[in-house]
């Protein structure tokens, strides 16, 4: 198949950028799209990258790129966001419920993603969303999860999300997403590779001050907990040296310089 792939929104902080919840939609859609595109190519499908990083009219430009090609599918990757922090789950928007093939494919995408633990909100129709309305090919907007919901954010793992949506779209994914592409780290202070860890680590280098657990992956976000020097925690997913951790059932993030894998 020939598939157009759009990482939803423009870069963080620019006109048209995505939602900011516990994680940043613009950053995450690019991480997901990167793996999605690589996985499709590794499985012998062709991919047209329709991502626009900077524009005052990004959707129109993205649709234009998609419509220059004869695509089988135009896919746009998004995270949902809500003022209601309990809202959660995956959903896929399509243009027309009468298009049975797209309904079936979108249902498969929802089902695969819900296997990761996300609530399946199902396939939804919208006649106004520009991406599904204006692209010539069959189209989907995949809202992978809510960036405003702690449980969903705990399940955020761009490789696994991309693998699931690819599988829903093309059937079988032959290539392990862990083997696809280098995992870049945009932070030079320490050098943990981006990706899933799911292992124990000890809190180090913090002395008597202890280690802050933050609400998001940056030092300006709220401190929601503290860990004492020497304590052992489980670190999950790492992006730019920030690990997600679950302490007392609550999701938070700690900086990699202050943990040592054991
Ligand atoms: Zn969005």
C-alpha cells in the first residue's frame, strides 16, 4: 500500500501546535509517526511523510501533500486532551460510516491499540475534520490516548503504539519495532537511550535533598513526590533522559542523572 502519514500539529510552541497535558502532543505525534513510517517501510509499504513542522495553515499544506499522491490511506496521528482528567482511551475518526472498508480498518486499529490497555472508544464519523474530509484517499485520524489522563500517559510508548496502529492498518507487522531506527536522545546531560526500560534503578547523586518526582518531563513542572537517596524504584519509559515511574499508584517522572540502573 501507499500510505500518507501526518504527525498531527506543528512543532511545540508554534502556530498550530498540539495539546499540552502531562505530555506534549506535538512531540509525541512525531515520535509515533517516526516509528509508524519506519515500520511500514520495513514491511514493504511505501510512505509519504505529510508532516508540517511550521506553518500558519498546516492542515491545508498537509492535505495538499497527501493529495499530490495516489494514496491508499491518509493517516494523521494525534493525542486527545480533555479538561476532564478522567477522560481516557483510544478512538479513530473517519469521514463516512458507509465506507465499510475504512470502518473495518479503523476498527482493527482501535482493537490493536486497546490491546495495550487503552479503553476502546471506537470508530467515529466526522464530516468536518479537514484531514478526513479533504484528503482524496481513505483517511483516519488516530487519537491514540489522552495526554491529560495519567493512566493513558503511563501507557505512552511510541514504539508500541506505532506497532499497534500499523498492525491494524496492514495486518501483520513482521519487524520488531525495537529493531527499527536509532532512538535519538535530544538531551546531552546524560545518555540513556530513549525507549522502554521496565527495570529497577537506585536513586543516586541527590544527597539529603532527595529526588523530585515531577508531573511531566521537565524541571518546571510540579513536584508530586520525593524519593530518598538509595531508594530503589522501577523505571519504565525514557524520553530525553526522563523516566516515567509509578510511585504509590501515581505516574510521575524522574531525571536520569539521579538514577542508576541495577
Ligand atoms: Zn491533535
